[in-house]
C-alpha cells in the first residue's frame, strides 16, 4: 500500500510524484527520467576535476 508523503506526493498540478524512497523500495529504474530517481537516469553526468599527484588535472580519471 502506498503512503502519501512517504512514497509519493501530489504536486501543484495534481500529478502524483514518486519519492526517492518509493523508487528504492521498487528496487530498479523504470527509465522514465523520474524527478527523484536515485539512479539519476537521464540526468547529465557532472564532470569532476581533481588535481592528480603529478600536478596535472584529471576529469573523471583521465588526464587532460
């Protein structure tokens, strides 16, 4: 049984929006680009820059 404000909420347009908790209980991604997807399906990957030990910069583990 779904519980309002735990598994879903109703937005200002009257649509049911599933929460992160609901998706985790469901156990897998439905690939519908859900707003609260814990697997980040359909969201752009962020590029993370870190300085490596040799003084260069790496993006996602690759030297640039």
